[in-house]
């Protein structure tokens, strides 16, 4: 009998900027089914560029969906615990998709595009844009279709083969204003609009339409930009030529950790509820509308939870990594979800899920690292706040 052959591995996907990233010196690694740059000049240099000036990230691996139809917000409301009617056209919010047990399917940003402009096809009405994690995008899309298409909501891939960039850092507003020829001072955090690049934009980027959200994953001011492929490639090249620092996944992770932003699969997953991972502010139980998982969250709200997400500051230079045990008086009380050396603060920091009794600020804990209990203390989150 012939020996069975292993199935070929699924090829890694590549964003439209793959070759441009490689040409810029990007070190490419597998990530969530994609081949992405983990760093360019170096993690610390990229991290500091975003904190001090401006950096640009290729985030084209993330999913972007368009949801359209009458009552689209009502329909999506049944899948998330946050009151979507707190935002209006031109605004956005961060929230989570839940399962029946209150666990988190994914975290996402919901952009309210409002009623489509006059002159649009009359069959096209209200629109929401969703930005999803790369690792969850396909499963999210299938699940959203199963839940929303029976309610006559049309779901489409808004990104296609386009480019999604994150322009982040204190100089990001001035950079984008110069490119678009507009004042963005009135665009608030989580505000969004569609602009046309003009001003100093060159080549295929000149005159291109770009969806701009004042959002990001770094703890700094900045924008996420959705463009068609040719314009996105041209804009990436122009930004680099003008001195904006290309940044990889490594700096993106240290930046978001300093800002205590959650990473799906680390701080949260399908087995954890928002109340257990420090996202209780997303749960609006006062909202008189049903949503998947509501009964579980109501019970947890009344009875409390057995674990909480905390920030840890380590006394030494040892790095606490995902999955390392957290100890209290020598006994295990939880585990690290994310940890790193903080370039901005010059110390080792971590996020961890621990028993509620051990979650009070100032509690002295320890992290078991290579068989040694390294002292740590529960501190306020975020670790870093701009300004």
C-alpha cells in the first residue's frame, strides 16, 4: 500500500504591498495566514518613530465589510453588546461580536456611513463598514451572512484587492492634511470621512478617493486609510520617500501593549466574556434590546466574575510571555496574555488574566519565567498615555 502523502500546506496570502515592503527592507514572517513584515529598520526605531513623529503600517490583511440595507443597524445590534445607536453618520465605535455563551468571536470597529448620497441607486440605503481581524475575517463573514442576510442585509467585501494603511504618530495629521489639502482638526477620534487626495499627492495617488478613519492601534493620534490598489501603492511609496518610517508587526505589538489594547487570541477569545477581560465598558445592559449572549452577561453583571484582566509591571528585565503562569503567594492565580519590554517606559510590562481577588491595584504578584518567580505588581492601565 502506498504511503499516504501529507496535504500541501495552504500558501500564505500576500497584500498588494508585499513587494514594496520587501524592497523597503521588510523582514517577512507568517502571520494569520499572511506573509507580513515583522520589522524594517528595527522594532525599537519603528516604535519610537510612531511615538515621536510618524510611521506607516500595511494592514491590508485585515477584513473590511460593507453592510447595507434598511434597518442595518438594528440587525447588527442583535450581535453586539454595545448600543450602536450612540453613534451616527460619520462616527464609529469599537465593539465585539459575541457567541451564545457571551464569549468573544472577534473585536471590530463599526463605522456608520449613514444614508448613501443623493443620486445613489435607490435600492442601496443605510451602510455600515466593519473592520475585522485578519485571522477571523473569513469566519466572521460567513457567520454575519448567516445572521444578517435572512434580514435582507447585503454583505460585501469592501476592500477587495485594495490597500489599508495605518498612518500613526503625532505628525500624522499634518502629513495627511498636506496630502488631502484639508484641515482635519475637526475630525474627532473615531470620526471618519471620504477625502480626495490632492495637494502634494503624486502619481496614481493624486486625485484618488480615500476612506479615512481617525482610528488606530498604537495609542497615538493617527488614521486608517482605505484606497484602491494603485493609489495605495503610490501613497505608500510617497510616504516613505518623504521620510515616514515603514513599521512592521513587531512595533505594532509593542505600541498596542503599552496602550493596553487587546489582541484577539491573547487577551480575549471565544471562551472569555467582555466582563472578564476588561471590556465591560462595551456592554450596555441598560439598552432595552436583545443581543446574543445577553443573558450570560446579565448574570455575570449581577454575580460578578471569577477573573479579570490586569496590567503588570515587572521588577526586573525578564520578559513575561503569553501563557506564563502568574503566582500570588507562590500559588497560580492566572496567566500572562501578552508581555514585552516597553521601549517608551524602559521596563517590562504585561497583561494577564488573574483571579478577581488578585486583581486589585498594587497587589504584589510574580510571573514564573524559566522556573523562577519574577516579582510583579498590578498597575493601572494603560501603561502609556500620549500627551
